[in-house]
């Protein structure tokens, strides 16, 4: 039963390999499944199909602006919490955070670069999903009608047609949001 509950999933996009390794190591030691990429297209695709619980987005990358990624996440109706990473001026980061919120994203904070390990660990601890707690809550969620269905279409982009649909059960958790 517990293995079917959502896990702590962290998706990171940063074009600095050392930053990616630091985050990956810290997150794995905090019981997160982690996917780190330098590729913004791979990040966007993984965000759509992997259902991460937490995203870390570098605002200043060479290939794409972090703001463009925020817009893409909003267009995809991403429900994960978003942490921005940047060494930029606080006004730039504040503007990016406000833009993300205006687009309906769950903006969860800023991780200032250079990344400090202690600060990173505090962020990760705030967003860990406790599986034992969720397991105990599930019976109550069923009884109080907190579960609902969402349908996700399967598209064949080459043929430009719908090929099927998936029915996904979602949980509107009173304190954790949609799981």
C-alpha cells in the first residue's frame, strides 16, 4: 500500500554540473528520487510525465531563460512546488517569483547561489512527503471524498490525433494540496 503513494520527487534544471551533483547528493540522502538535467527540453518533458513534488529551476542558464521555463510549467498546469535558484540581484528573483505566482505556480522560495548545503537541506526537509502519514490519511480521504478523477489524453503528435486517454486518481489533501 505505501509503495503506491507519491514519493519525494525532485526535478532540477541547472547548467552547472557541480550544482546539480550537490543537489542530487543532498536530496538522495533526504529520501528524494532525483532527476537532474542541464537540458531545458528534457526538464519540461520530465516535469509533464514524472509528476515531481518539487522543482528547482536555475534562472540564469545559457540555452534558455528560467522565466521561459516558468511559463512552460504554468502552461502545462504544473502542481509541483517551485524553488528558484539564482545568483542574480534580489529584485530579479523577486520579479520572477511574482511572475510564477501570477501564472498559478506554487512558488516556494529562492535558493541563493552559490548554494549552501545547510540551506539546501532546510528546503528539502520542508517538502518531504511523509509516506507513513499519507498512508494513515488515505482511509479518511476516501471517507471524506477527497479523491477525484482527472483524464489525460494520449496524443500522437505525428498523426495529429488523440490515440487514447488515461484516468488518473488525484487526492486533494487538506494540507499538502493535490497529490
